[in-house]
C-alpha cells in the first residue's frame, strides 16, 4: 500500500514540476507546441471536411434513389438497342415498379425572331413525371397519349422561359426545336437537369433512331436491388443472344461505394501529408527537451544526489514532453474543427463531427510526444550526479 502511495506521489510531483516548467517558459513552450498544433489542425480539418463531403455525396445519391438501376445499351451488330417489346418484358420483371426510357439531343431553338443553340433536350415517359411530382411547376406533364402519338409537345425550363417567353405566359404557345414546331404544355422547376423535356418517342424520331439505348429501372424496394439486377441481366442476355459487352448495369450503391473509396483514399493521402507537420512538431519537441536537459543539468544532479531514481528523472522529462504534445493536440483539435466548419460552410456541405479524426489527432500527438521525448528523457536519467553537479 505504501509503495502505491509513493508511486502516486512521484507521478503527481512529476506532473506538477512539468507543468511548472512549461508555465515558466511560456514563449518557448508555445513555439514548441506550434508544430504539433498546426499538424493536428491540418489533419482534423482535412479529414473532417472530407467526411462531410462524403456524407453529402451519400445523401445526394440517396435522394437520387437507391432503389433504381441504370441500364446503358451498347448493343450489337444485329441488335443496336431495345425495342418496345423488350421494354414490356423488362417492365414485367418481378420487383420492377416501372421503367423510364431516355433519349437526349442538343437542338437549336427559335421563336419570335430569337434563336439559341446548344439547347439540351431530354426525352422521358409519363412514368418519369409520375415519380418526379415536383418537376412540373405549372401546366401538365407528358402522358401516355403523347408517347403513343409521338406528339410534338414540350416542357421548358426557367432559362428557356426567360429567353423566349419573357413577360409572356408560355403555356399553349409554340417554339421551334430543330425546325419542328412544339407546343409548350408545362414549365419545369429549377431542379430539372435539361432545358427542355419531350416524349421519349418524339426524341427518338428526331434522332432518327428506333431503339432505346438508355433506361432507368425503378424497384418496388431498395432491398430487391440484387434480385432485380440478376433477373435483368438474364433478360438482357437473352435479348442480345448472350453476346458480350452489349450492355452495362449501374446501381446507385455501386456508384456510391466507388465514390466513398475515392474519398477515403484522398482522405488518407491528405491526412498523411498533413501528418508530416506532426513529425516536424515532434522534432521541435525533441530539440526543446534536449535543450532543457542541458540547461537543467545541475537540477538533475541535485535530485539524483538526494536519492531520485533514474526512472523518476526519466518520467519527469517524458511527462513534460507528453504534456506539451497533448496541449498542442487539444488546441489543434479545436482549431481544426473551427476551420473544417468554415470550409464546409464555404463549400455548401454539411458539417459532421468526426470522432475518429479527433481520436487520431489527439492520439497521434500524444504518441509523438512520447516517441520524441524518450531520447531526451533517457539522456537526463543517465546523467552522472557528480558530473552534473560539477558542471553547474
């Protein structure tokens, strides 16, 4: 029991003397911990910011819909794409809630003497608008009758409205796309990814195409993604006579995992680069502690002469190095969080507290203090008390 009390007393005295020495040399201590502080700030800021960006991207993918598959058709010489019969077959697969064929083109638009080129046009079906209820701000969406008749009707976005229909109600008005007259039946919200949307059958006709090469398959539940993908692959293999490289299926989960891996690699790379500052800070601590050992030679000699053990001398200097690192680490964590919050706010992403990054920053700074403080502490513990007192 007395041994434990003695050890506790020794540890307490080492802590007290270490703190006293740091306080009495404020400027030198501050310059010493500056490297650690900068390193931890950089590590925390970079890892936390990338974590926020990663979660924002993940949320974006989720909002796009985890329960859907995107099919891209490259086709073969005998079958360049999917026809209406193939679409019906895919629609009838188990767990498939609906499908949206897509066709896109760039056109020139003309109305009332105004002309603009490079207008992006997307061909969609009625099911697409049924799922995206907020896509139409005014007017109506494309319906099944428009698809069957290949009607020349369109929905326009805010930019087209401002360019060609400024101050005019565009509904039931007409606009020429690639020389073809289209009736405006609805207005798109700002979230639309195209300037103009028309029936996909009309878009195919304008492209002089008869086959679908882009398709989105919506599932009745996100959990059935693997089942639907497997049955869809089998159906497409049959449609293309089991020829290779005729199609590709992309799931949102696969895309999200790929993006997460890339962000993880980037986070590790940037964290590794920022950690160099921690090593530089550790070298600064070692330099300061070696200087401190030299300056306090007489103190060490006196303590040894009074009965202090080498392990106790080593503990005192090692604890001082540890305290310097931890103080720098804690300040660095606070500054890193503030910097990360500002960076996330600037980039428009959500800020998330990364407890792993905090643990890494504080733990690594503490480890740096122990590793780089060990050599000076050992040097102090090995000083000969007679030589130390003689040099005073």
